């Protein structure tokens, strides 16, 4: 595809998503107002400016908060299945916009088009999930110790939910949070990454259509495109009882303590350092596909990306050879072109971090069997394209203990399962993990309480690509939060225990006598 042709196609995509190339606010509801500084969104695909935006100022934020507050008072009264109907309509719109939104994701953050579409599919899936949930949201009923008394739990909306998301899943992470928050009766204020503001604007436009068609207040879903100062406002806002934060462990640590200091709740999805154990009983062809997709998918910029392979010594040489062969086949280039497996990193700072990590790895004793490097040439003119690489390391190297958001894969050798599990667990992070084996004992040991300490533990599947039906999140420095499926909805509601007395007496609990 020529540049001119690609630009023309992208113009049409932007137009269909309601995004103009000129300055626009980033904003609130359907009314885009913003009076802050100007930012441009540049594509890492070709370095081109996609569009200019105006950020919200702190004053704009206050107005948006006011609008959210007003909307919350009304929206929480809508019956949950009616709220589910809003999300059902969002899911239908997303099906309609899947092609365009997937393309914008691919162009603005550089992931392959397949993965861009996959991300929109993840949004559709969570909408379907949330619609079903809107007819449930159930608490338990208990038996009271007192005659003629009934006890049960009910769940109520929290109010305003703050969502702070990262660039790497610029649309799906919003939808995981927003779909659940809304069916639970909350309204949202979303601060997306400044590296992917147009994806956020596109989502906001789609949501605004749904709100408008249902005569709902614009303040139900609010978008604030802004910098750290706006994130700080959300984090410190007592009127926002829940902040869902996706990002680095360093920032997550600050978010957690600030939100906790005001007795708010946070859902944290922070760094991962995910490993696949490949045992001598693995189906190696499967293991290689899982490992390569895990390491180079989204150019190694998923929280769930495979960073470490822990390989049994008896098959180590064979796995190494197969990996080198597989990496030789990888095509790196414009992610909108179907033949390319991997696109660019998000920006030149990410490239710098990738280069630093490689240098540190070498200094600490790492041996590269597939060399990295920054790609040059017309196709790579954005300076964000790098070669995925593989190094043989020790698990204890400081750089291996650290999450580098880049396609660098570390190989580690093990002798027995206990050692493999210890290596897998011996990092500060605890998001995702996997084992490749056809041996039941190995698989079950890995899944047992003496096994993986991560929030996600897979057998014969890689570390990335979790389905939305399960709760998503991890332990240790990953932050402990759970989003999307299972009972993650409970985070978005407050629990109330209710006891009703339908007798003419007032017996006290625990048999206490109190006569007057
Ligand atoms: C993330 O990297 O922040 O499991 C989310 C996966 C995707 C979500 C990743 N479903 O890889």
C-alpha cells in the first residue's frame, strides 16, 4: 500500500469514527469542550501526525465531574436490565465499527491489524458478558437466627468510577471497566493514555451515539484527555470511590496509596513478567507457536507478553533451534499490512528502553542467540521498529527481574519441576504463567497451591490472550486487581446486608435482653 493510499483510507476510517484531523477537544459526553494545552497524536507506523487535540484543563475536569455527579443521581435509578440494554446496544455498535476501530487501534498504537480487530472483539465479548450480568448482580440470602426475620445482601452502584488506562490496550481496557461499571449502575470518568487519545475519542463517539439514542445524559460516560495532573485529580477525588488503574508498577504504587489514604478502592493491573515452562513432555510445535506469539504479539507490549521461557535441559538445544528458525520467518513492518507479524513499538522512548534493556542484559552476562536492533529504511522511518530478540540468561539478572515492554525473550534452563516452578515464581510480578506439557502430573503440580503464584495459570496455552469470561489480573507487584469476567463486577458495587423483621416483636441478636 502506498503512503498516499493508506492516508486516504485512514481519512475515511477517521471520518466514520467521527474524528477530524483538526483540533478537537477531549472532552466529555457528546460535547467536546477542552481548554488545555494542545497535543498531537502521531502514528508509530509512519511517524505521521494523525490529528491534533486540546487537552482538558483542571477547570474543565471540574465541570466534567459536576456533569458526572448529576448523571449518577439519575442513572443509578435505572433498573439493571435496562442498563444492560444500553450495553447491548454498545455491543451492536461495536460490531458495526469493528473494522474501522480495529484499524485505528492498529494505526495509532502500532499493533497488527489482526490484534487491533481482536481488541475490538474483546470489547464486544465484554458487552455480551455484561448484558447477561445485568439480570443477575446477585447477593446471598441467609437464615436469620430470629423468628420472622429475613436476611439478605444486595449490591448498589458506587457512583462515579474512574478509569485510567494504558496505551497498549487503548480500547479494550476501557470497555472491560465501562461495561461492568455501567451495568452496575455507575457512571464513568475515563482518562486514557496520552499516547492513544484518538482511540479513546472514537470509543467516546460510539458511546455518545448510544447515550443519545436512549435520551440519556452525556455525563454517564465521560472522557478526559489530559496529563498526569488530571490523573492526580481522579486519584485524589473522594467523590470517585473506585479507581481502576492500568499501567506501570511504579505509578500503580502511588495510585494505590493515594486512593487508600482516602479510603477509596482501587483495581490495579500493573506489570507482568510472564513465563512459559516448557517441559520435556511438551508438544514442541505448540510450545513454539505459543511462545513466539506471546513474545512478539503487540511487539511485546502486553502486560501478558511472554518474557521468559523456562526450558527443560534435555530439550533446551532443540527448542533454541526451533525458536531461531521461527524468528527468522517473522515479518516486521507496517502492521496494517496482513503479511506482517509485528509492527513498531509505541514511540522512540520505548525504543530507547528496549536498547537499554539489551545493553543491560549483555552487561549482566546475557548471551543473545537472536540479536536485536533498531530497523532503518523508508518503511521504518518512524524510528519505532525493532527486531525481536532472544537471550540466554539467568533468572536472577536484575534486567530479567524487571518488566521491559518490548519483544525481548529470555531463555532459562531447568532440571526438575520444583526448580522450574521456583524460577517461574521468583520474580516480583505475578500476572500470567503457563506450562507446556502433555503430562498430567506436571500440569497439576503447576496448578496446585505449590505451583504458579500468578493470577493466570494456563496449560498448553501461552501467557497472553486471556478470554474476558475469567477474572483478569495478578498478584504481587501486578497489584492484586481483577477485571472483566467471573465476579469482578463486585468491585464496582457496594454491598449492603439487610435484615427485615416482619413480626410484632423486636428480639435482639445474640439473645440479648433489653427491656424498658
Ligand atoms: C494488557 O496487556 O493490559 O490477555 C491486557 C491478554 C489480553 C489483555 C491484555 N486479553 O493478552
